[in-house]
C-alpha cells in the first residue's frame, strides 16, 4: 500500500514537471512567434499564467482571468490601430504624398500659364477697345496689339497683378482657413479646454498660432481655475509639450525667447527628463540664456540630478558656441579629462581659455588635468597663482604635484615657470607644513636645472 502511494506521488510529480516544461516551451514559442496552430486547448491553458488544476475548475477564477485577458487584447488592438503604424504603410503614405506633390506642382504650373494668358487677353482687349475708339486707321489692329504687348503696360503686368491675386481661390481658401482656425482657438480658450486648444494651436495652418503671443495666453491662464475641464497639468506645460512634439513633423522650432519659456516651464514643474527629451530631439533653439537657465536650476534640485542638469547645460552651451561655459559644466560633472579632450578636439582652447576655466572652477582636480599634457596647457606658475585664493585646493594640488611620477620632466617642459618660481613654490610648501612635498619638488627642480645646464654646456 505504501509503495502504491509513493508510486502515485512520483507519477504526479513527473506529470507536473512535464506540464511545467511544456508550458515554458510554449511560452518561448509565443514570444518568438513560432506558435503552431495545432496547439490543443489543454496546451493553451498551460500558457495562461500556468493555471493549476484547481484554477481550471474554479469558474470565478477563470471568469476573472478571461476578463483580464480580454481587456489586454482590447488595449493591444487599440494601440495597434491608433498608436502604431507599419513601416510599409508609412512608406506607402510617403509615396502618396510625393505623387500629390507632383500633381500640385503641375496644377500650379497650369494655373500660372492660365494667369499669363488672361493677362495677355486683357492687354489685347484694352488695345482693341482703344483702337476702335480712336479709329485713326494709321496702323492695323495687329500692330496696335503687338505694340501693347511689347510696351510699358505689358512689362508692368509681369509684376503680380493685385486684382488677379485677390481673385485667387487658393489664397481665399487659405485666408478663410486661418480665420476659422483663430476663431476655433479663441472658442476653446474661452471654454477652458486648454488641452484641445494646445493641440489646435500647434497644428494651426501656416503656424499662425505657433507664436509668442499664444504662449503668453497660456501663461496667463490660472492653474487653480476650478472650471478647468482638463486634468491638473499646467495649461502652459500642455502647450509647450504639444508645440515641441510637432517640431520634428513641421520642421519649425520656437524662437530663442519661446524656447527659454518652454524650458523654464518644464523646470518649474520639475520635468528635467522632459527637458532632456526636448534637447535630445533638437526641438529647442539653443542659446546662452537657455544654458544659463538650466545651469542655475542646479540650486533647486537634489544632488543626484545635478549631474544631468550640468550635462544638459553643457549641450546647450556647445550648440550656442559658448565653449568656455560648456567646459565649466563638464568640470562640475567631474569630467576633467573629458573636458580636456573636448577643449582640444572641439573647442580648440587657447591658454587664456584654460585660465578662465580654472578661475571659475579653482579645484585641484582641474589643475592636475591641466598639467597632464606635455607640455602642460597651463603653466604651474599660472595654476599656483590662480589657486592662491583657495588654500584647500592649493594644498591638495601641492600634495598631488609632489607625487607626480614624471615631476622632473614636468619641471623641464614647463618653460613658463622659471627656476626661481619653483623655489618660491618650495618655500610656500614649507610654510604650509608640507615638508616632504617641498623636498620632492626641490629635488626635481634641481635635477631638471642640472640637466638643462648640462645640455646648454654641450651645445656651447
């Protein structure tokens, strides 16, 4: 009897294990798209969250599971139909757009030809009427018409005729569309449907509502308005998001002032990631004022976000040509050697540029990065002079300087720091209590001086 129970238990364990393995295999097949159509209903049950035998016999559990799956299917179908489109369909739409553009160009050409013909007919008619009224008979009708066509009236007709432009149905329709768009926008704003108003303004014909004036209208809306039918998001932020989301489609960025306003709105609502997305999508017009706004925002955010803020400011400064400010932002991210590559390969810094960067960011780490190249991009004399106002950085720099493995080579290649200046540095180290560092620097200085004198004597 005991053996039978044990045997049944082992058989049950084997079946369960087999079902689990089969469920895993089917799940992998589903994810890879290699699902066969001959899957049995029992096999399909195995891949629905690994339903157990108890769940398979629980009607309530199955009903809830079915409702959940149906909701997921509806959501996926909705996303597929409204949010996503296949690449083939996109290519098809582009081909249709190109075909319509060709038709549009042909129609425009035909329209211009008809306009020219109408001008010529008007000139001929006027010439014929004048000939009939005068009835001099001195010239034939054909001669009069030819002279009129070649005369001043014809040359003047080459300039757009205002009377004909007023009759252009295309321009009349465009004017009507613009007028209706403005009226619709004002109506939506009056009804406090700010999200719809933002979408309408961003997609307005000829960009007539993508202006600073419209931005100011959204800015003037009170967020605490109880009658607002939209969600609690700021109307200005809604407009900024919608406006910048259509930049890639329309190819028109907001101007510098509006870009700063959009960025300020995002930062005011702690949407630093949103601002990063706008910059990555190249939706804003970069300027020094925009970079300054982002850089100053560091004071209002947590330490873990400050690095991202400096990185965004660096990007804006770089695109604006403010390479010095971009270098300072890199230093404040702790990217000192990255800053050196940037200043040498992109910004092409001169000595005064490095001097400015050190004055703004007087740190030991930056000072060490500046003496790392051979020869150094900034002399030790200039570095020490700049760091005199920051004793902690000066002491840290002296400690690191004395430990440099090629200190003697640094002394010999730094032509702008004289022997006397090195001795002054040694004395200052002793004054600061850095006796061992003073000894190392003095030793390297004397060794470099001796080697230099020997070379000079040999050349002599």
